[in-house]
């Protein structure tokens, strides 16, 4: 932990064995569920391993779920024990806590509460096909579902990722994403532990003021991130420095000048990250094309991956030597993929996959499990994409979000949103179909608006119609004819989001059967 707890692997093993004994003494046995609700810390991993090596089932829960959702997850998973951090303990209802056999404080692994008179449990070494983890997704269109991952799912995922990007004992990982997210858990915890690398945990949100001194001190070699972090660095730090100088701003408009400037800035960015970063992984959502172009031209060692919680998670990916603009790269060695229901005009179809990392199913939800697999047993990602001649995958959008244009065109709101969010005055956006038109719901960056127009908030209201029209012209000049927006609606507050910070589209995206206007 940065600025706190330091554990060697020997210390880690001792804590794991001690916690296993605590579980057993409380009457827990192999197959029992252990809920884990905690911010990032070394004891998060201790709890995970204590449960899984003894054949119990770990249930990692994202801290951003509401109290009601947390209660539902704990009850639905049939957890008998809970390991919880001090900050999150108060979110759990008394009724849920009283129904547990054991409650442990994650900070020191001390027992908070336990049922009296328990008979010691029995544990055994788990087999490859045994259930290891139930992970509740924070879906943007539905209620959370419990993804069941076996020991074989997780181990095969680690083996396949290690072929793509080797990890060494000398590596230092800086962990800034929630460990309860499969992306960070698999690649930011299990992978470095597998190879004996070091991991430093950051228990605060990775804002610039928090992250910069940590990067200077830790000097990580490996980091995992989501697009939002690097996009904010580019949009709020890099671009303003260029735009405030008229000569640099003019130079940046020309390809040669832009490449020269990006390479210069890239060297400073590399030093800002500590000077020895060799793998900066980006996943979880699509990266803004402009930001990726900057990273490529800056020669920053970034890499893109694609996957889902249901696939433990990575299906396709690249290392920094393999990147291609806006591609997630080829499928991992060992994963098969094909496109179903291909559009003959575009070559795009639904990505369906088969591999040893594909989930066992959804916990206690056979209907959802059946819907997620094709008749011949391939997992339906519900993502739309296309492969190039070299097998590189390009994600177009979610099947459920796609809008059908007036002449049968596939319109992907995510691609339009990428353009909108690239505008200097926009914080976030969502594109939907309404009465045959494409409507952009936009949350403007009020601070950026005030800086640009030198106006107070009240005065800005009088200019918003012009600002919306300017934004619409900007967007429509950069998208295809059938992807042009007809209306810009301002959203005064933040979008409601899932615990993984994706917009809950179902709250805003009311679809109808009207055809789009050209």
C-alpha cells in the first residue's frame, strides 16, 4: 500500500494461512461463499487467496454499488461470510449483517462478529472445474448478474495473457482501479502474483494531484487504466498547453507539426510516469481516437485490450509493439472467435467466442445463461465488430445500443459520443434515437465554458443555443451523413453511472420504431 502496509510474499502467505484458519474455525467449508467488500489494500488479495485456495468461493463486490444493491448481492450469492472495510461497513443493513456467519474487518483481518458454537469446517484443494469466483456485473442495461468463473477460467486467462505480455519478478505494478473489477483483479493482482512481481496499491481516486507524486515515487513499470484517465490528461493538461501558444496551436494543425509536438510531449509524459513504464494497458471502454493518435505519435508504451467479466476478462489484445489505431488487436492464443449475423454491406457482426476463459454461466440464472450462448455453445459478447485481414478486431459498439438507419445502416452511438466527448467544452454525452432523429444529450464542462467565454453562469445561459449549434456543426463535420445529430440537449448534472463508471443507458435511451431522418 502506498505510504502504508508493506508485505513480502512470505508475509502474504502467513496472512493467507491465518485467514483460512479463521474461516474454518467459524464453520466455513469448501464451496461456501465469502463476500469481499473493500477498497484496494494488500488484505484484499489476502482474502481472495484465502478463499480460493481452500475451495471456497470469493464474491468480490464493487464499492460503488448502493446499499440496497449490496444487500441484494450478498443475499443472492448466499455468502456466509463478509470481509469489509471500515468505510463500507455502514452501507450494509443490519438485517444482512445478522444473517452472516462471520464478519471480518479488512484493515487488520480481525473478527467483527461471528455465530457462536460453530463446528469447524472442512476444506480441500480445488479442482480446475470448481467454481472460484462470482462477480456481479454492473450492467448498463439490466440488473447485476453473478458471473461464475472457475479456477480453470482464471488460470487459463493468466497463461494466455502471459504469452501476449510477459511479466517479470522485477516489475512494479501500480494499481489504481478497483480490485473488484475483473480487469484489475486478473491482470493487476493475479498476474503479478503469478510471476512474483511487486504491486503498489493506491487507495484514493487517481486524480492528477494524487497520482503525480505517486508516479514520481513508485516509478511503475506496469499500469492498467481506463480511457477516462489518459483522456483527461490529454484534454486537461496536454492540449491546453499547446493551444495557449498561438504558434504551437498553428503548428499542431499540420500533420508533420502535430507528430513533432506529440513526440516532444510524449517524452515528458514518459518522465511524468516515472521514466520506466513499459506497459500502460487501457481497457474497459473505447479510447478516444484523437487521444490514441497522440499516444501512438508520442511513442508512449500503451496497449489496448478487449474482454468482458464473463471471459475473465481478456479476449483480444496487443502489447505496445503491436498497436494499430482503434483496434483491440487479435484474439488471445487459445481463444476462437467468429462473427454472427454479419451485415453484408459493412462486414460487421456480433462477436461470439469460445475458449477456456469463458464463464460457467450466471449464478442461479439459467435463463440469462441460456440467452448468452449460441445453440452450438459459443458465448455471445453482444458486441459488434469486424476483423481485418490480419485478424485484428475493431469494436463498433454494443448490439443493444445500435440504431438502424433509414437505409439499413448500422449507427453506433458510441462512435458519435467519442467525437462529442473530444470537444473541449464537453464532459460527457449520450446519443439516442428519438422520434426518428439522433439526439445528443450533453453534459457540458461549465468551468471550460466560463474560461472560454469569460462569462458567469447566468450569462452563459443566453449563449447556450449558439454553443449547442456550434457543437452540432463540429460533430456533424466529423461523422458520416447517416450519423449526424439533429438535436443537442443539455444535461445540467452528471449522468447516472454504473459502479464501473459507464452511463446507465437504459435510463435515457428510450427507443422507438420510427425510422431516422436522413
